[in-house]
């Protein structure tokens, strides 16, 4: 957008553009979200940035009223380079809190110099600065929203020491952590955060989709909330665990999320994953606009329809294999049986089986062909041996074809550009509606088109 459009959006406080750009005020040295309730400054005193990290790098500090750290992320950050997107995802999962830049570069198969070049070209900063900015913004959210101690917050944000956290906070944000406290520190096992999105958000459709596929007892829903148990891999090999409940608050354009977690140092990537499975960072207005433009489909679009994710790629793969050529209800029954016999218990929580949990068994409890049980075991063995491998490599496994891989990518990785044209439900919906589509015209949002068509059933 040019400055005239930026000005129109900021003066209207249009929430649909929240997180897509930031407004820096030269006279105060503060930068804000477009929805900031403060009186709008004169245009001559305003500077615009497409990312919060760029505003911080130019010497601005975040507004304490609208809290730029709480804005949805923007797809404009991602660029089109595969290595850059992989690096972003790994950093957002906390890779640089336990690895060096060179180790991350080796993992990506590129040099550290090229990695920093990608970040400079796309974000105007280095990979390390980007990671540090994400840690600081997350810490700022915790300081303003929770009752966690400053020491807990430092470790939850990925800092290895309180002193380093304090120094970084004052250097980058020109503030002290204690000056941003909203609540007194209180010992608690539950962390409450507010996660925002850009409207519209078709909550009832997302809720119903998840409800029809919810696995008892690891998932639960009611009218306004969705919750589940989860695991997360740790650096020492001992998986952490926890649960969350996300309650939709429509008039605030977001979710209140209560999280319990066994190791606070993994809170940041867990929150990122919750944002992903609820699809809170979609540039939904742009997506809807492109889908509405498809011939014969404009009157059938559900505005704000999101891409519901599963917790991880392995779970998505298991669901896809068990859902091959049978009904949703039939697949759900098989997944529930798998969880009952192979899911692990942590206190009152039941957790979805990890790949290692399925090894050394014949899965005889699953009433299905032996060849399909073998496919599940082959996937589990593959994920144990190559946990970082692309799902495209699953094609070498007998019983796994393109549909299974595409479904796993779409729900386990939230890939936005998957068209499941071979799905029986997709074919049925298109036939019922008498619609002929050219799905390539929906690129790069073909996954959203897939869910729009499913929504017609």
C-alpha cells in the first residue's frame, strides 16, 4: 500500500489490517497497531513499517496501550523463498535458543552468510536479530498479560539468564521488564493469554469441523471453546506435555487461551502452534477476495473460513491414513481406538501417541486390513528415524499416496496451497452444487478453497 492507503486505514482503525503494518510516531518514539485507541497523530509525524522488527530497528519502542506484540502476524513477512520460510518456522519454534546460526544453517543446507542475506532481503535484519525480536515481543506479552515472575518470563521467552534478558530488553525496547508489569507475580500452573486475529473469523464453521473430528479424550469443545492435550519435543529427548483451552471472544477479535505446560521454556513455540492450528494469522480479507473472484463460486463463499490444523505432522499423517476411503465417522472411531490403546497418560491427561509408542506392536486392536496397519507402523518407524524429513518422502512408504501426503501437509503443516481434488467429499460437493472450478486460480490459497468446498456439504 502507499502512504495514502496507510493513512486511510489508521484513521478508520480497520481491524482487518491489524498486524499488516505498524505506525511509528516521530514525536514520541513509539510505534502502534492500526487499531490503537490513542488519538491519531498528524500525518507529518508518522512513519509506516510493514513489520514490528523494522520499527524497533529504527529506534521506536512498542506502544503500551495497543501492544504491537499482540498483533496477528502478517503473511507479508514470509516471502517466497523456501529456505527463508523454513528458517522462519524453525526460529519461531525456538531453534536459535538452543542452536547457533551456523547449526541452523547446516540444518537448512545453506551457509550462515546466505541465511542472513535472506533475512536482510525479506525483513531488513539478521536472523539473530529477528529471533531476538520475537523473544522480546513474546516476553512483553507475558509481562502485560500474566502473573508469571520475571525470571519465569525470561526462560519462557527463550533467554538463558535473567541478566541477559534484562540487558536485551533495555537495549532494544528502552524499557525495563518491571516497568511493564500489569499484574503482581503469583505462582500458578495455568497461563492465560489473549491471541488476536484479523476479522472476519468463521468460528462456528471451524468449531463444527473440529467437533466432527474431535478425538476423545484428547480434544474437547463447547459452543465457544476448543481445547486439547499436547506434547512437544524437547532438546534433551524427553517430550514435554500440557493442555490448552481457547475461548473465542468475537467482539474482541481473538481467543482467550489458558495453557498448562510441564516445562515453561517451551511456552513460546507452543503458543505459536496454537496460533497455527486456529489459523489466527491468515490475511483472510485477501484470501476471501481471491476466492470470490472464481467463476461460479462468489455466492457460495463463507467469509472468514479458516484452515483448521492438527497439532503436528505425525498426527495429521495418522488421521489421513486411517481416513483413506472411509467416512469421517469411521475414521474417527479408528483414531479413538488408537488413542485408547497407545496414547500415554500424564496425570489426568491422555496424549496422542508418539511415533515411538506404536513400535513393537501389531495394532491388532484396529479393525482394518493388515496392509493399512503396516502402513501406520512404517510411518511411525520413518518418523522415529527421520523426524525432520519432508512428508514428500513418505511416498516411498507402501500404502501412502499423494492424497495422504497432501492432507498431512494441509492440516499438519498448515500449507495454504493444497487442493484435494481427488477427495470424495470434494467431488460430491462440486457435483451437488453444479460448480466447475479451476483450482489453480485460487493459488496460493488452494487449501482455503478445499475447505470452502467441504463447507458446502
